């Protein structure tokens, strides 16, 4: 399994990356890990035992959080053979092999974003030069993407990168990935929410959460608690504590 990350900037992102890689290796010790980064960040990554790749021809633009174009540039550079892209704030809670194996059948796979139209939600204007998409065609969260080595996947990412390069208003990447997916010609597949459980948005899940995605000082503890029962359940947050409510029984169980 080939796994790709992109990191640069603040120390906290490197710490998140360390945690994600540590959790990945618990379930996939033989995974080939690549980290795409900037020249100034590269020396801080040598201890990870991962392949370090410099993002060519790009530098982070001013942003309160991250520059989506950097992530897209890293993913584009990784295209050419099958890989899994992971955001730094992910925690791997189980084997990803079932999804990985499906790359023989599908060109790209992801999970629907809990907010299915981020552009509308954040109040970005609708660009007049882009086709308005059907409201029934939702966004994917771009933090967990399985991409095949076939040309259709490379074309999807190249188109996404090109759309981001136009500089539309708003610091976001998912709504433009949605456009690229609509325009794509490859075989797409939507994975269950357990493959990208977006912690801050309190999703409903069934079965083992395999990728927990969100900022938290103890994602491992949260993952263990949220996977203590594998029935249909709704994630909840109250006073800084995570819990879930079971759909089959009127009770809640706390997580850290």
C-alpha cells in the first residue's frame, strides 16, 4: 500500500502527521509512505522513515489555515500508480485493505462530505464561468482519497489542480473537487462514512470506524471509545467530551 501525505508550515501539522503515520503503521506496517513538503519543512521530517518529496514550483500562499493548492499539487505529483492520500489530522483505526483492493475496479474513491455543498455553506459566490451542478451531486471530503494509477485518476486531479489555480474566492478545495468529479470520466465509488469519519461534524456511522478525521489531542482514545460498540450510532460532543448514542438502544457512552 502506498500512502501520500502533504505537510508544511506550523509545528502542530508535523505533530499531527507523526500521529497519523504511527496509527497507519499499526495496521499497515509495510506501507510505503511518502510525504510531500516544502524545502524549509523537509529537515523536520527525516525522523519519520518516509520518502520525502519536495513540492515543485509551488509555495504556500497566505492563509489562516492551509493553501488548498499545495495539497492538490502534492496529490498531482504522486499520480502515476495507486495510492491513498491522507490529511495529517487522520487516525487509522482499522485495516484499509478492503478499500485498497477495490482500486483494481474503480479509478477514484472517497467519502461524501457531511456538508454536501461547502461553497454554498461558506457563502462563496457561484463563479459565472463554472457550470452549476445538480444539488443532488454532493461533495467528497478531500482528506481521504483512494486514487488509482490509471489516466482517469491523473486527469481528475490535474483538472482539480487547474480549477484551484484560477484563484476563485474562498480558501476551500472540496467544492472544486466536486466540479472535477462531475467533469471526470473515470469510475468513481463512494465509500462508507467509516472510511472518513469527520469527527467535528458528529456523523452517524455503522460498523468499525477505520479512519477518524479531526483535530484532538487523543484521537487514539476517541477512536477506541467510539468503536466500543459497532452498531448504528450518532457521534455527539458535549462540554468537550465525545460520546455516541446508539440507534437501537436509548443510551450514550462517553469517549475522551
